C-alpha cells in the first residue's frame, strides 16, 4: 500500500532523502518491492532465514506474496516470526 517509509515514498512526501537508490545494493531505487523482492542483499538474508528456520526458500513475485507466505511456510503460531514482523 506504499506506506513503508522507503526513500522513494519519503521523496513523494517531500521529505529530502538525497539519493533514492537502495543503500544495500545501489542497483535500483529503494521501494518496498525492491527491498522485499528484488534486492540481492535482501534475497541473501531471506535465504539465510529460510535455512535457519528450516523452511523452503520464499519465491515471491510481489510484496503481497511475502506477507501471505505465513500460510505456506510450514510454521505456525509463535514460530512464524518471519511474517509476524511484517503485520
Ligand atoms: Zn537493493
């Protein structure tokens, strides 16, 4: 819903952020989709979390896929902290 305060969204709200490039990879603008789906740095973190939690690696095509992942990752309740942090 474009509510996350990414650099692109902050700039839309006339908040000066300087460069809107992702500070993690500097390859694209920092949007929620980029941070959670396309960023190579974030993808490496997701891969490590998946290994740590012993759940399948999340293949997401949208931010909604990431949020809805809790239904399919194999973890329930308190163990499913991966997506609880996003809600
Ligand atoms: Zn990035």
